[in-house]
C-alpha cells in the first residue's frame, strides 16, 4: 500500500524504539543520532537551548537567568541572546499578561535575539515550567541577579 504523504516525507521519518512514555521520549531525544537528524529543525533548537539553560543554571548562572523580572532586567540591558518561553505564558488569556510577554518576545527579536516558544503539549515544556516558564541565555555574563526575582 502506497502512502503519498509518507513517500514525500521519507527523509524526515526516524524509526526508533521506545515504550511511548514521556521518560522514553526524553531518553530518545537525548540520543545523539536522533539529535543529529533534528539539529536544524525547530525542535532540535529548542532541545539544545533548554539543555544549555539547565547546564548554565546549575553551573554558570552568569550566562543564564530565569523568572520574569530577571529576564526583563536582562533584556533591558540588551543581554538576551535566546529567550525560552512557555506557550501558556506567551498566549495567556489575561490581556495584561499576554501583552507583557508579547512585548518581551518582540524586544528580544528586535535586538537580534531568538525567541523559542515551547508548546504545552511538548515534553520539554514541563521542564521549562520548572524554571517558572521563562528563561534566557545571555549574550555576555552578568552578575547573578537577586534571587527574590525568581
């Protein structure tokens, strides 16, 4: 049986083992062979950015921050290279919240940075939520910001 959509996208299909649970998906996304296949697509960029933030938060906090107040402060200094934000925050039902986060995303993009939105159905979004749903990778090191802002 021929399936046209499969044939047209055969180079995008990866066959890999797993039980279908979130932990298996996390393990699968952690494999270097899978990441090499995904290196240039949006999900690959999101995975690498989130890993980088996690590494920096645990070992090099001068190059990353999380929490709305800290991310806004860093952006005001022009230090945001990559903004990571959950879809829940970016597309909030509350107009004031939606505008605040939307303006932040626009400011990062206008300053030449990247903004990555992690959708709520994505396995990585729950990891980003552990960092308050918003984080930034910095262009240059800054002193650790006030912990109360997290």
